[in-house]
C-alpha cells in the first residue's frame, strides 16, 4: 500500500479553511490521549489548557502580552519566508533591537521628555534592521547561507547583551547585579487598558499584521515577494531584483523583531537584564508557519500559541501536568498543521496496486 | 454576536464547573516559583526538597503548589500573579531574576505575602532571604589548602554576580589562612547549568595544572571529570558524593527546608513580618556534606572551623584583608557590613582573575 | 598537557562530527532536516535510559541510534510523503524532541552515569602519543572515523552514492531515470537520524555520563552549520568539527592564560569566538559562487512529488 499525492488543479479553498481546524482537532485528540496516558482526565485537562485562560480579564491581558512579540516577529518573518529568505535569527534581532532601543533610557535616565519613547521605538527598529542586515549583506555579497549566519548571530547577540548588563550598563545602585536601572516612567510603554497589563506592543502587532497583509494582498511589493519566492527567474523576467528583495525582507523582519524587543523590554520588563526573551524569535517561526505565512492567519496562530503557554502554566498548577507536556503539545500542533496543509494543494490517494517504478539497471 | 460569545463562555464555565468539581479549600496555600526544573539536581531541586520537607512537616494545614521552568522576564510576572490569584497566602520566588516581578505583583496584592530569594528589594509584604554560602566556601578553602600539593585550585564559576564573587573571595581567604601563597584559577562558564561546558571547563583547569576543583555551577559534570582524573573536588548545591565517591571532599548543600518551615509557621501563627534574612550555617539554611576522602586531622580542622562559624567566633571576612591591588579593605579585626558583601564586586588579594567593572 | 587538551577536543568534537555527517547524507539526497537538535537529544535520552536499564553502555549506543532513527521517521513521513515544508517540519521536530525527551528522561535525572570505557587497540596503542590519542578511545570515536571514511567512499565511489547525489542535484531527472527518489530519501533521512542519535548517545555516555534536560545545548545547530561549512564533503566535516571543538576548548584555556598574564578579556567575548569563527569560515567557503554552486545539492529543501 502506498500513499500517493495527486496535485489539485486549483488550490482547494475548502481545505484552506478546514485544514487548520482539522489540525487543531487532531492535536486535541492526541492531547487527550496523552493526558489519559498520564492519568489525568482528558476533558478536564483540555478545558484547563484551552478554555480556562480565556475566562478572566487579567488572563486575556496576559494573552495579549504573550502573543504580541510572537505576532510582531512572525509577520515580518512571513514576508521573509515567502520571498525564500530564511531568517532564522529573529531572536538575535530582537535582542539587538532591545539593546539599541534602550540606549536612551540607560544613558540618560534623567531625560523626561515625551519624545523619549517614540525615539526608543525607532532606535529599536533600526537596531534590529541593522543586525538583520548582516546576514543580508553576507548573502548578497558573499553568497553565504542566511540560515546559518543569522543563527550564529543569535548566540553572539545574547553574549553581547550579557556583557553589557554585567559591565558598562550595570546599575551602580544595584548591588552589582546584572541589571540596568529601571527605566523612567516616560520610557515605559504604557498599558492600553487599565484593567490589566497589556501594553501597546499588542496594538503594534495587530497594526503590523494588517499593514503587511494589505501589502501582500494589494500592493505590487507583495506580488514581488510572492513571485521571487516561488521562482527567481520568473521574478527577473518581471523586472524584480532578488538581491534587493533579500535586503527588503531581512531589514523588514529585523526591524519588526527589533520593535518587539524594545517593546518587551520597555513595556513588560522595565529595565534591561541578561534574559529578556524565552525564545520568542524561534517560537515566532512556528507561529509564522502555523499562520501559514499569512499575516492575518498569524494573528490567530500567535494567540493560539500564547494560549498554549498560558494553559500549560494553569495546568501545572491545577492538574499537576509538567511544563514539558506543553512543549510536546506545541510540537504536535505544528506537526498536524503541516500535515493537514498538504490537503490544500494535494489530494491524498491510497494506492493498493503492487506496481513498482521500473529500476534502470546498471 | 456578543451575546453568542457570552453564552458560549458561560456554558464553557458551567461545563468547567462540572468537570473540575471544585471542593472547599480549607488548607493554606504556600506556593513556590522555580526558575529551573525541579529535577535539575542543583539549585531548583534543592528548593523542591525544601518544599517537600515543608509539606511533610505541616501536611495537615497546608498545600504547596508550584510552577517550574518559569523564565525570568515577563513570564515571571504572569506566573507570580497567577499564584497570587489562585489563593496563595505566601509565595516563595526562588531566583534573583524574579525580583522586580515579585515587587510589582506584591504591590497589586497587598494581602498576599511574598519571599524573594537572593534579592535586595523588599516591601511591607515582601521579604528577602539568602544563604551565607560564603561560610561554606571558607571551609572549603581551608580544606583545599591542606589537601592540595601544588597550592593551586580551579574554580568553575558561573556569572560574575556578587554571590559568586563572595564565594571566590571566601574560598581564597580560607585557603590563605592555611597557605598564604595559595592560588586560584577561575574559569567563567557563563551558565549555571550545562554539563558539557562544565566538563570542558574542569578539564581545561586540570590540564592547566590545578589539583583541586570547586564549582559554582550546578551539575555533577565537574565532579565526574575530577573522579576520572584522580583530582579531589568539592560539590555544589547538593551532595555529589554519588558522582565521586573517592573524589568529593565535601559539598555545600542548600537545605532550605528548615527556613521554609520556620516562615510558614510564622504565617500560620500570624507573626509573619517582612524581613531581610541572611541565614547561615548556624541556622541550617546550608549544610556541609560529610567530610570525606581526607585524613582525620583535616576533617577535624574543618569541623572545628564549622563550629566556630556557627558560634559566631569566626567570620570568614575578618580583617586584615587587602583588595586585589593591594589597597587595604578591612583593618585588623574589622568585619564588613552585610550590604558590602551583598554587592561585592571586587576580589581580595591573591585572586588572579579580573572582574568586569 | 597538549595531549590532554587534544583528548578533550576529541571528546568535544566527536558528537558534532557524527551528527553533521548524518545530516550531510540527508542533504546530499536533497532533504534539509533542521531537526538535528531534536534527534540528538532523543538519542541522548534513549541511550542513557537503555544503559541504565540494561547496565550496558553498548545497549545504550544501540538505543541511541534506533531512537534517533525512529524519531526521524516522523520528519520523513511529513516531508517526503505529505510534502510538508521542510524548514517548518524540522523545527517542529526539534521542539517535539526537546519536550518529549524531557518527559521521558524525568525518571533518570540524577542517576550516576555509566561511562563507555575505551577500547584499547593492542600494538597500535603503544605508539607514542598517537597510540594514546587515536587508538585508546571509546567505540563512538572509532565509529566517527569509520563514518567519515565510509560516507566518503559511499557517496563518491559507489553506485548507490551516485544515485543519492543525483537525487540531490535534480530529483526530477533522477525520478525520470527510474530511481526511487522517495525511498532513497527516506533511507537518507533515517541515516541522518541514526547518526544524530549516535551523537546524542556520545553526550550521555561519554562526554558527560548523565542525563540532564536540554543537554544537547545547541550542538544540533552547530552540526547543521558544519555541513554547509564543509561544502557537503565528509573530510571537511571532520576538519570543521574539530576546528569548532578546538575553538570552544581553546577559549577556556585562553581565559586561564589571560589570568596568568593579567590581561582582561571579557569571557563573553571568548565564548562568542566559536560562533564568530563559524561565520568567518562560512563567508570564506561560500565566497566563490561557482564552487558553492558546484557543491550545493541543487534540489536541497525543494519538495518532490513523483508524477504518475
């Protein structure tokens, strides 16, 4: 018996909508089995994971806080991946953006102008973009694979941050612990609603997602991205430059990652410390794919993934399921989404014939 | 549309009510937030053991829920707030990086009490607690000076924070009290917890000629390397004798249980107050693993030093002590303020390494 | 001292070399598997668990290989049969592997490890210096050397290897020639998984005989870099792996020497050296566009659906 794929004449719109739902259902089923194997009531566990976090206002705020950087980074990455530029270093761009955006509050803690926050955000975006420019430069100039260069730069960025907060940027009144002074109030990204902690990063994320969706759908640039991603040759015939697309996509995704970085530091943390990200840059890659590289889909997938984090925490407390299970859940979700996506482009047939392709001997 | 959502949410809540079947909670909740995994064999596991001892001691009156692998950063604030919201009366946040998050949540929940480990920010409902690890380091230094033939020890350090610097200094001072020419070689692993890196650091130190090893990182990898190479070593955070039966001299074992019981009892009695606690050997917040693999006279010396520290007769940081560059720090008989120690960012004379300034 | 340092470098480099070699074969067949980290950690936990339960580290090695190989089947099924995106699937594999291994390994944390003992080759091990360094090593080291030689022979001197390279360069043409592209790729992916699993076994049985969550510590990603670094040639993987290992160990020694000499070098800078070095070498290697194009498997990462 063989599984054979038959390409559909047209992309199936039915499955475009059905596939993520199917994936979610499959994940829930497998998750239920997993919980049952662990000796916990499956229904209860699924409820705690997926429904409970949605029932309280403070929890919804936390959802927005957790989802914002994921969505912001992922929409940038989606443009990158669509154009066949594989930026895996968003984590590093996040870090550098956080650093460059924090230059003003750390070096000028007495500056109380309302200008400081917009400047910080712009500097954060610039920093992230510049850092993403390194793998872009290496790719266009030296033909170096951007997956690996951007990845190596992640480690370097992390070590640089570590050196900064333990050395030159350390708070002199902080008992020599690796932390900067807390930012002045003008440098803190404000909350959106007073009912909780969610701050403007969530607004940025939604705005960026809508803007990029618009660009991809209705603007020439979006067309350029898709064409170059699918076939560089075709793009060249249309007058598009693959080289310039490398720069565009990398700088864009770097800027958004940098914005996420400074927003997180300024809004959620309030100072710079050695650990500012629990791996957002990498999780965002998953969010991008879960959202099928569509900015609006990414809003949904970012929220869903954030939900699994919150649910996982709640489950630790109320049912006693370990946090490793959350990671297994996320991996499963991604697996199922990827599998179900096949149905959009292909029909699956089970072939029972026993014919084998003729092997050319010799 | 809104009505539909409300209806859905309501039915979900009802369903949840059926499914979870909440019972009336009589027991007080004492909650724990861990930065690492509770089976990490190091820092977090020590806190977990303390929590289990607490649960056993006051089983009838308390519950001790916990959250593990909480990253320092914005997730921490959410996790701590979740604890506060779920009815915890007392929350222990067991890592320095939770400091600001603890303070922020404490402001929102003035009726909940918080205790933050190894930090320095307090509030009316936030206490801080810490352990005088340096006392154990001093004893280790003395043992090292007696047992080392070359007079050089290798120190696998994690990050240059005051706690680690204090440890290095105390170790050197202890060693110098026996052998004034004792030297320390420090390698910064830039991690608390990475067996491969720690093993490599251990091998590098041994290859560079040290014959005693100590660590401020948490896995048993250095002890294993030491065992293989026939070098004596000190364990960290837990008793590592199993990894080096003929190798471990002693270890600083974090024994938080007694402290947790003390503070929970105070909570139950209504006498809990916000304090900045820095307990030591005499309070049992740290314990030395049995002295092994050394001749009886060294063992006797170590026990004597331990007793003197417990009684207050000996303070590891007692002058005359000079800084690394030779300038005097403590005059003869002078002891430093706790604040100075808590922010320690300089080496004492005899340590070759240089700290970032 | 030099000999001792060399031994340390060998231990540190071996898992990188083995994992990279496995990935090299997969990539030569045109499959980009970013899940090396996940497969490696699964191999590590399977190896440790099996060694603990059976008492023999050799059973552990076997378990590591099988564990990595089976785990890679997930990847194979998704990318080869269901034609899912390889980058995303590889990442999913890594996440799943890290979570699953943590779950499976929970019972084994803190147990004293069982170390794989060296196998001393008689006569050869009496050669001064080289005897001790090369011929008194554990089985996994010998396997790593055998893999380099074997894979090099297989890819460049054997008919099957030629088929693999053909698939990697142009899967459509290979299919037209009657080569079973999907089948061969499955085998290549499983081989990659088995190697990653073996590398993981080295971590928990030789490097640091214990089990700790996430003990692969990013080595899978380094292995991926090594493959590109080596222009998909096995001997260069060996060279690259040892270079990376040497820089990693070297920076620790540099810290100590700097202390002796009173020089201040931030340790973060030294820790960053291996990664910076990798970037530099990557630039040098890929700089010549023609050589890169010649060596890169042209259909790397591209989905393949056999037409009927």
